[in-house]
């Protein structure tokens, strides 16, 4: 039995038996007993912060790790070190979700392979300057579901997405049409769209879609996931925070829940890279 457990046992029995006898049986020094007793009765200076940590953690459904919890606390006016938040979360038994691996759509060279214009420069100085896109896959009740997403590198906002039971061109096309509408993209612009070398981005229909808006196409090098790291990171977050932590009754319910999550991701979920702001908030104040 550890010292803390012995002290607790003595404390609980102190009204029924002489304290000296209890300390002798437990082989505890009187000074040790009172030292631990004082620690228990001393007010916890982190009590308010612990309560806020628990509230934030459960509000975001376990999606926030200690760094993002720390940012959220600072946004509320708490001045606290991220290491302290990490320790308090460990004491509270709170641990953020873990990100899984991704789906690969590469099938070799089946069409046009664009030059890598981004070169891992994922910074943008304004909206609609650089977008990244990809398709991911996951299983729901034994059935494969595919999601195409388009992300603006300026604010890290999801500007368009679509869901399908098949990884076809319509899936990608609809996600981009939604992005064009959402951002009110002009037909003449300086936008670069970056993807991996998945077959859906190599076919002529995709180039025709981009040509409508005079968009420049960029592609990662073959088999190099780091060249499209931002959108891959988003899918990892989405899977760990939403897809693998939620049960869906059917396909329609899944689509509704996904829409809610995308809204949450864009409007509420703060990002360290955006100085503790959500993507939409960052875009509006920049």
C-alpha cells in the first residue's frame, strides 16, 4: 500500500480508533500523516482552470489536445503555460484523439501530370490564392464512403466538400462547384489548385473544370504525401475527431452529421497556426 493510501485509510478511521494506534499499524510517521493531510485540505489553485479544461474538452468531444486547450484558455483570459495544461489534463485523465492513416487514390500515370507549383509553400497572403484538395475513404457499417474536400491555405477553411459511395469524377466536380459558389470565385483569378497525382485529377474533365475559371493546376510528386500535407492533416483530424468517434444509423444521418462537423471545423475549432482563431474568424479579421 502506498503512503497516500495509508494516509487516507488512517484519516477515514481516525474517529473510530486512536490516531497513534492507527499510525503505528500503518507504519506512518506523524509528520508524514499531517504533511499529506495538509496537501488534501489546501485549496487547489488550479480548480477553476481544471473545471474549464473539462468543460472545453467535453464541449469539443475530446478533439482538443493540451496545446489547443491551452489556446482556448488564453482566449478566455487565463494566463497559463501549455506544460501546466498538459499536466492538469493528465491528472484529469483527459487525452485527445489519435489520427489514423489515409486513403490512396494513385493508380499510376493515366493522364496529365501537372508541375508542382506549390513546392510545400503552404502559405497564402489572401483568400482564393492557393487551394489544396484530396479524396479520402472510410467504412460506415461495412460500406466504403468517399469524401472530396477543398481547403483554402490562407485560412485553412474547408471551402467545398462532397460525399459519395463511389470515388468518381462527379464527387470531385461537385466539391469544386460548391467551393466556387461558397467563395464567389471570379472566372479570372490567380488561384492555384494543388492535389496529389490521384487519377481523378489527371483526367481531361478535371482540366476542363479548372479551365472554366482559368485556374492553374499543381500536383505533388509521385508518392510524396508531404507535398500535400495540409489537406492530409485535415483528413487525419476529421477521422480521429469525427468519423471514428461517431456512430451513424444510415448514410443520410452521416451526411447531416458531416455537415455539422464541417461547420464546427470552420467556425468554432481554433487552430494554433491561426493564433487561436477558427478559420472563418481568421479570414474575417485578416
